[in-house]
C-alpha cells in the first residue's frame, strides 16, 4: 500500500504544517478505509466474491489519488490483469508451530527503513509451505508474502502478497481461525505490492523461505504499464 508523498514548496498553515501534507494524510486515511471496506464487502465467497472484489479494486486503483498508480497510469488505466478464477487455488490447511528463531528483518530501501517480523507459524500447502509473519512495532499485523516460479514471466518478478493486515487486507486471501489454527489460503486474491506498478515505492518482499516450488497461476498478473 502506498505511503503519502508530499510536494516541496507547499503553502503552510499558521501552525506550520503544509496544506499538501494535510491533504495527503487525509487522502491516505481515506484510501486505507476504502481498502478495509473492499475486503469486507459482500459477496465474499467463491467466484462471485472474486469477480466483485476485482471490479471494485480496479475502481479504487483508477479513481483514488492514493492508489499505487501514477497520475498518468490512472489516466490510461483499463484494469489490472488477473488469472481466471480457479477453485483449486483455495487451499485448506492448518497453522503449524515453528521453533523460535531470530526475527526477520527486511530493508525496504525506502522511508520505512528496516521492518522487523516475527514468525507466527508454518502454513503447508500443495505449492509448498509458507511462513506466516507478524510485523513488529506499533499496531503490528499479519504478513504473508510469497514468490513462485511464475515470477518474472507471468507475475511480478519479486513476488506477491496474500495478506498484509496492517494495510487493511482483512480476510479473503488468508482466513485464520485463532482457536483451532485452521486456515484457508485463497490464491485468487494474491496481489502485487505497490512497487510492482512504479519504482518510487519501496516494499518488503518475500524472503527465501517463502519461495514456493510449484507455480501459482491464480490472482494478479504482472502489470504491463509498470514505470521503472
């Protein structure tokens, strides 16, 4: 999800805060609210849920100034590219414990700096096992990135996400029952990080332990109009 980007030389309010900063903060708050509503909106089940979700997500990307797209990309936007819905991409699994270890540190290369994650557990599946992470720091959140053999050809070269709850992606890609550990991974909701669209974004990407052996031809494809 994008962070607010501020322009220099903006007019200042009497309190010393730029008007652009206030506008960007309000826009970003609104964007995150809309992402949460997108993930919670009905329908949520099966192919109808995926189709409705993709249509609404396209609208959000096209219309909102805080989407990951540049102004010129939004002006020419005709929709994101997706694999067809695949019921076999819905995986039922169970969260398995992992031995304790050092936190994972990912350098985003941007203003977020180094982000620390702890390992919550392991999610086995037919494509391979994925580590579910918890983002440390204020608020925190579950994070499930992955990279598979389609990366660089059919999908974004650095991998995709199934969930990043700190940014409002609640459910759909990852459903987890905290009482039983039972989980549902729906790769039809796999999506690109912001840096897949424009190089100005800096994103935490899938670590080596979340690189799958089998291709995942579900979810979002690479974006043809990406800006290097």
